[in-house]
C-alpha cells in the first residue's frame, strides 16, 4: 500500500557513515532511504555570552539544504539574503533536541555547533538531521574526552527522531516525500535511547486528529526510534 | 502552590473584547491574565499566487511584540531588520491553526490576514493569539457573509489554544511567565470546539517526559480549551 | 465646515491614560480622537557609547504602526526587513522633541527609550506620539527620582505637539486624516509648556504658502498646545 | 564674528557649473563655499505605478555622500547595507521641494530622478542639493521641451533653499559646518523665486526659540534665496 | 619538496563520480585530492528576462561552501544574510567559464543553473567547481538532446580549470591549501579541451611576478588541463 | 579604425588632478578620456583586528559609481541595500593591487582606505581607480612621512593599471566603453613602475584566445603602463 512497498512499521534503509570529512571534530553522512544529510560537529572553546561564568556549555545547530537537494531547484538562502522561517524552525528544533541529551555542566563553558546540510531530500530531513547530528555530536564529545578536555561524559543518552503519519487512512512509520505530501496528520517524534520523550510535534494541516490516532503514531515512533538507536550504535562501533 | 494562587486546572481570567479598532474587518483584544494581544483580521480580495485558479482561499497570520511588552525591553524587529526565528515559528503556527478551522473552498479566492500583536506579555502569547485570532477571523467572515460576498460559512468549528506544563512536579493549565520559565516540560495544544486535536507541540528543554505526563497535559488542555470556547462564544454574542 | 464638525480652533477629544502596561517604567495610551498611540518609556542604565564619560544622558524614541492601524493594511516593517524613511523621520523627530525638554546632565549617564506604537491611526500620529511620549518620559523620571537614582529633576518643561493646516481655505487646528489628506499646507508644531518653540515643520506638498498663513497656524498651534499641556497635567495628577 | 569672516547676511561664494557629466539629461556642480554637490537629472519615460493612468508625472530625489566628503571618513551606505535615517529624511525633503515647483500634469506620465551626491561637505548639503537639483531639473525639462516630448513648460518657478541659524547670539545666513555645529537654533528654508514658502524646518536641538527669532531667520532666508535665484539664472543663461 | 610529496607537474588524485543525486538533470562529485565539490545542473525552461526574444540561452553558476568544509568553521552565508565578495567573485567566474564552452543559440531560450557546493576544501575549490561543473552541464545537455528538446549539441568543447603557482621558488601544478597559503604568485587557468585559453587570472598578493614566470605557469596549466579533460571523458564514458 | 580615432597603442588623454578635496589625507581626480574617478585616501590609526600585534599595516579599497555615471541610470547600491558582485570584485582587485606596492611593515599598524568613486564612466573604471588610487595613496603616505609618523617610505614602486583587448580583430590599448562592449577578448593588467606584473586578468566572454594574443596584449599593456607612470609622476611633481 505504501508507494515504496514498505510495511506500515518499516523504516527506510538506514545508513550512517562516520568520519566523512577530514576537518570536523565529528561527522557523519546519514541516509534514510533517499534522504541524505551531512552532519558535522564543531567544537568551539567559547560558550555564548549568556553563559559567561555559569560553568555551563551549549549545543546548537544549523540546518541547510543544497539548492538541488529537492525535486525542483530551491533558491539558495545565502543568495536570498535570509534563512526561511522553515529553516529557522528546523534548526531550533535540532538544537533543542540535542541539548536534551547533554549534561551541559559536564561539557563546561564551550559550545558545539552541529551543522546539518541536506544533500538530497526525500522527506524527513529534520528527523534524519537529529539522528545523524547526535552521532556527530557523540564523536566530538569522544574527542574532548580523549584529549582530557572534559573528565566526565556529558552525553546522557541517545537522541533520535522519526516522523510518523496517517497515510491513506493507516498509521505509517518514517514518511517519505510522497507520503508526507499526502498525509493529513503527521508528527515528528524525538526520543531518547531509553524511550523517553523529548519533543512531540503533531499537526494536521487543514484537518484534525484524535487522541487514538496520536497514540498509534507514538507507538510506531517508539519502534522506529529503537531501530535508529541500534543504527547509531552500529555506526559508532 | 502556583505563583498566582490558581488551582492546577484553572485558567487565568479570560477577557475577549471585540471591535477594538475602527479599521479592521474583524478585531479583538484578548486578555489571558496579564497577557494582552490585539488581534485584527484583514480581508484581501486576492489569494496568494500559488492558489490562482484553484477556487481556494487562504488564511495567514503575522505575529509581533511591542518592544516593551516584556519585562526588559526587546529590540524592535523592524529596527533589527528581520523577524526572529521565534517570531516566524509562532506566526506559522497561528496560520496553520486557523486554517484548520476554515473550509478554504467556501472562502473562495481571497485571503484573510490575521495580525496578532502582543501589547503585554506574561506567558502564553502564541496560544492567546490563536484563541483571539480566531475571534477576529470569525468577525471578518461574518462581514463577508453579511455582504453576500460568500454564500456559505467557511468556519468549520471553533479553534482555541492553551499551554500546559509540569510545574513543580504537577501538571498545570495555562502557564504564566513565572511557571513557563520554571517548567521542565510544557506544550501547546490547539483544539477545535468539538475537542479534536489540530496541533500538539510538547517539549522538554534539556529534559524528557513520559507518555503518562503527556496524557495528563492533554486532559488539562481539553478542559481549558472547552472554557476558552465558551469565552469566544460569549465575546461574539 | 470641518468633516468632524469641529470649530476651526478645536482639538479632538484628548484622553491620556497612564500606567497601561505593567512592565514599562512609564506608560500611557494617548487618544486624540481616533488616533490612539501607546507610549512606553524604558530606563536603561547605560548611555550610548558616544556619551561615555561625559556625564550626560540620552533620550531617544522609536515609532511603529501596527499593520492594521490604518484603513488598508500596511505591510509590517519587521517583515519588510526595514523601517521606512517615514518611520525613521518620525522617530528622529520625537527623540529631538523630547530631548529639548530634558536637562541631560541632571539625567546622568543613562538612556531613556520612548516607544510610540500606533494602535489606530486617524492623522497626527507623530504629534500624539510626542505629547504622549512626554507623559511616559515624565513617569519614568518620577521613578528615578523616587528611587533616589537622580537627585534633581531633569524635566525642564512640558513638551507637546500638534498639527495645523489650511483646510478648505481656512486655518484649522489638529488635522484628522480626512483634513490632512486634503490640506495643501500643513505643519507640525512642537512647543514647551511656556509656549517656546522647539520645532516647526511646515510644508506645502506641491504648493506654497505665505508668512501670513504661517503666522495664523502658529497662533492656532499655541492655543492647541496650551490645551494639551492641561491634559498632560490632568493625566499625571 | 563669523569663523569665515562673513557678514551676518552674507552667503558663501556660490558657483553653479552646468553640463558637468556627459550622460545625464541635466546636470550641475553646485558649490556653496566648501560644500560641493553634484546634481544630475534623469528622465524616465515611465511614471511610478501609483500614477498609472492619472496623466501626472513625478519628480523624486536621491541623496548620497561620498565616504570622504566629511572631515572623518563616513561609512559607505552601500557597504553598510542601508541608507541612514538622515539620508532618507534629506532625500524625501529634496523630492518634496522640487515637486512644489513643477506642474506634474504638464510633465505627463514620466518621472525625473534627481541625484544629489555630496563630493565635499561643509554644512548645508541639503540646501545646496535643492538649489542645484533645481538647475539639473530645469535642464532636463528644457531637453524635453526642445524634443517636443512636452508642449508646455512644467516648471512653475525657481526653487532654492538656504539654512539660517542663531550663531553666537546673532541670526546668520547660510551656516557652514563650524556654525552649524555650534548653533542652538537653526532652520532650513525652501522658497520659490517669487518668495513664497515651500517648506520651513526649524529646530533647536536641546533648546527652544521664540517667534521673534523665527521671523529674523525668515527675513534672512528671504534675502539669501533671492541671491541664489540670481545665481541659478546666471548658471542657465 | 611539495608538502604532499607530489612532483612539480603532478595533479592531485582526480575522481569524478557522476549521477550522485537523484533530482538534478546532471550531477557529479569531483574530488581533487581532499577538495570535494558537489556539482549539479538544473534545467530551467525560461531564460533570464534580458534574453527574451533573442533565441539565446544562458548558463549561470552558484557557489557555496558548507560551514565545516574548512579547517575552522566558516559562518554560514545564509545566516550572515549575504554572500561574501569572494563567493560572488567565484560564482561569476564559474558562470563565465562554462558559458565560453556553450553555443547559446543552440541551447535556445532556456537556462541551466550549475550549483557548486564545496563539501570539503583543501585549496583549488573554484577550479574544481569549473571542471566538475562542466561535467554536470554536459550531462544536463545530454538529457535535453535525448529528450529532443534541442536538436544540435550546444557544447563546443571541454572546459576545465587548474591553479598553478610559484611555491618555494618553483612553479607547481594544482596547489593544495598548504601551498596556496604560502605561494607568492599564483593563478587560475581555464582552458578548453583544444588548449585554447578562456580565462587567466594571475596575481601576486603583496608581490610581483615576471612574464617568464607567467609562461612557466601557463605551460604547467596546459599539462594539467589535458589530464583533467581525460578525467572528464572517463567520467562520462 | 577605433571609434575614437586613436591609434592601436594610444591611451586616452590622461589627466590626474591632485588635492581635489579638502578633507582627505590624499586625493585626486583621474580622467582617462571620459572616464572620471575621484580617489581619496583616508589614514586610520588602527589596523584591522587580524593584524593586531603583527606590526603590519593594511591598505584596502572601496569602489562606487554615482547612479548617473552611466549612460542609463544605475540603481544606487545604498538604496538597493547591497553592493553588487561586480562592485565587490572590483574593490577587492583595487585593494590587492595597491597592497602589492606597499611595504606593510614600514607602514606599521595603521590602515589606509582608498575610496574610488566613479563620477562618469566610459570603460576602464577599475583600471583608472587603481592608477588614481595609487596617487591618492602616495599623497597620504607623504603626509605620514612629513608628520614623522613613519620613518621609512612604505611605497615600493608605482602601481598602475590598463585594459587591453582584441577589438575588430586588432589588439588595442585602453578600451573605451564602445570597444569594451564589442571586444571578444580583453584583460586588465596591473604593473609596477619597473614593469613587473602584479595582476593579470584576461577573459573571453563566450569565446577563447591564444597565448599569442595574450602576449600581444601584454606588450601593449607594458607600453600603456609606462605612460601612466609618467602621468602619475607629473601629477605629483
């Protein structure tokens, strides 16, 4: 029934390749089917001004799409002179999600910037950015630990994200672009490795949904996240 | 226990005053305690270009805060030269929420712009904007109906929004600024008059939450929205 | 003869309500007929850099209009990405006018920002902003005096403003929008409580005027300002 | 008494050289002492959109300063990414002033853009821009008349501008930079060749002035404008 | 002698992988050693306005760098709100270079946009962009030819680019970042498959060079380009 | 054969007038035929941040065109809100060229900003800016030397620039606008007084050129630069 032939609770093929750029302190290329996102983590030995003398660190994220990551070319935001509302919304979400998995006191007064750049888009780019961004962040933290810059691990748990939605009347896991365009109700679910919720965003563009539907999607998301965490572990092994 | 002395499931005092500006096709000043938002609806007899020849209309929203709506002065966005990511995120949310309550085919190829300007802020400005924005929209639709510009009512149901969160370990309804700053987990809930869900956004800045907590907040939100719908009806009566 | 039925030297109904927002150090809502402007004064304990070590303070102003303050919706300046030339011209005028009434040495090295936001426009918004802005500024100064932050009152005199013009061949006081649109010659007059001139701006869009006409408008302005100063005093009493 | 040794009612040496650039339809370099402004007029065979089908033309102005026109280098506005409030205020003033001398119906649906670029500044750049801009405009109109594009002359009268102020307690004509910086009260006066007033802008930065002083400055301005009109005529002869 | 151990006239390892994104009409990932650039070509069935009714097409280019393509993170241009002078200079160069290899009349009134996004930088990104961009363009042209949209091939010849410079007193081919930072004199050379020159840009930051040195670099460039054209052919085979 | 009747290796009439503005530390108006550029040099007693504690100075340049320097009016960049790619490319070139003639260690930690503003354009504005900018820079250096702020002359040699191209099949020196528009191949050549090369930029918009043609243009450029250096010397004498 799904355009891709997947079963309702089946993720797309996940691949997380680490160490893909020579400069970044942490990096990976995550592929969720045809959605490919390059994630890099940069360590900056200075926290943002509002954290001065708090002993706390910061994790933030930026998001971008290459102009031809999409089916028709999207105008380059640098040429347009500003980031769209969509871009800003997504990068704020990625940053919040990753911070939820970090003990900012253990990190100390430094900042890690996670850049998520979509090389090819087929739905679910913000979720892939979170799942891959976490791996890049983990690698950068490993570097800090190894270098002795920090003494205890600031990473509290895995963080991963997946979208689910009602497609053709059925709750499905990990929407691709075709499904995403057609789904009335969908949501993004960000969970920890232990299955706790970090963020839930459900909406029904021009429609409504029930708590029953919401629970079905939450169940699916839980299954999907568990599999994504396994993929994260494998990539880091 | 709550700083305001309210009980856990008690809304702030709600007041919705309609017809507050002489120019707008619909307007109201909504007060949720010390949060005051001026909402106006403007009818434009032209839909956005992407709807050309579709027969469908559009509802969109813009959001702003007066510089001294907040405890310390916030820089004027017009002077800064751009809307912040927060502003864009909020106005996209308001627009989506209001569109969920409108039959865009009955509206026809015209656009209604709902402006929500926060005169004074004490938490929950985006929710107050949605609840008040819906009243302004309703009044503008009444005007179109009365003028015979449209023949059937495009308004499908009431739309209202409220925030809930875990404050001091307890689920509470309609967070004010003090509660909002301290709450680990909170969410914005947008529902219809019939109690259907339009949008759910829950997050735990730097923490996590469980499905049990989520359900408690959803229950509270349902109660709150029911009361807000009563207030909307009273304001329009 | 005037659209409003007012006599030639009659102000619109003036109302100045103080203390209208809970956050600002001084605030008022001034209504000149259907022109409504919210004025707030914010005390900042730091003067602008160019005053460093001079012992002098600064008073500045910002001006904005809600998008639907006008008869047809005006594009939000924050969305447009810049303040119009008109906005900048007006806020520079308000700042200069208010500074003329302040002993900047008695204020000391701090800044007061007066925000004037037009909630509803019917002509004369810049004049109303000055008259109301002065009240907000006075209230903020009172707060500084009461707190002992300054020892002598920096306020030298009242400052108020009014527009006058030649409408249908007659000099009239306090133009509303209909008169303003039709007047060949008009001017903005800013005076002190003692009747001294602070700023005079007269122009004749696409026409000319004589010194005789100028003097007639100055006479009218003097009358109007005297009445506005009475209203300022009453609001503060 | 004046830094330049001029008498109270003495203009700086005025020189208006026409035809200074080969491309513009009208051009001149005006020198008021050490203030030098290059003025060009460009004819565009299309009026602005808001005049479509009105039969009326438009005259507008833009103003700029070369970065080192001033004593210390001023940041280039093109590099800063926006025109300052001061620049916008000045160019709006120049445009209004020039329009007051033009019968826009005789001009027909076309636009003339007058560019005023300050090559060297020593006070009074906006007034020099108006006086010189009028000459460039006159030359462009001559070109239209000669080419038969318009049949009757749209120029109603000369337009010229001068600043006056109270310097060291005395009313003086045509302030240079030293005087302008020290003057408590000053004003810009725009008059026609027939001595009618187009615009009067008087202000007292941080001080006040009387109607008596105002009249003295107006008298001086009248004298100065008469001499400037003679200079305009000589330049065009 | 070279940091990489390469001989003076040795290119870095070149790899051009085609078809790397599923959306673009033409694409490749070019690797010149550690410099990796993703090139995509997008066909737009509308030429820019200035070519309306000329029968001519257009080829243009845009260039970007992922923030962490570099050794230390570079600020995202979309966040900064504008493209740097360097970026604009480079993308104008790429566009000119590619147009030199195209018969714009055979292309017809359509536009091809070549996006060059640097995934990892180690010197020579603009040259790699041209060499790879040509391959993406070639593939897009093939698509147009195959679809019958154009009848004759608009591609006149191969276009490729390489940098050369004087490093440690010796002329060397294909500078990497270490060499580029240290070279006094260097240049970018754009040639056709037949060895004709399209563009030569030589400069000596803070120094000078002789015509003899220039000729040595031109000789090296000729060798390098010949090898790059072989690599382009192999990639397309 | 040339539109101007000049012989193939004939420069336009060159005129360099120094001391044209009273404020700048160095200034000249250079005229290359109908191309007129005002060049000013400003001494700033602070080097850019990246040179802090290096003992090195900096020379940079900015470039602009008055709106009506061109045949049809060009939009003012300050009004457009940004400098075009062309402007940025040119001002980067001017800066690099001038730095090549300066011993930045002898200059010490200060900056000289050279502003080149085109008053009238007829081709070759970037070359005229370099040739004239060098004269302004020389004058500013003289001022520093005379004041004893620096002890040894930082100027290493003259720097001048000229364009050459293939026009109507013939190599010609110093293209004017008509020739520049028609030339297939052209280049900008920046040389020192001793005839050493600083920068060579040759391109063939939509075409190609040979090394033979390149050498012919280089020969012409050498002749032209020698004459320009004579003109620089004469202007400074």
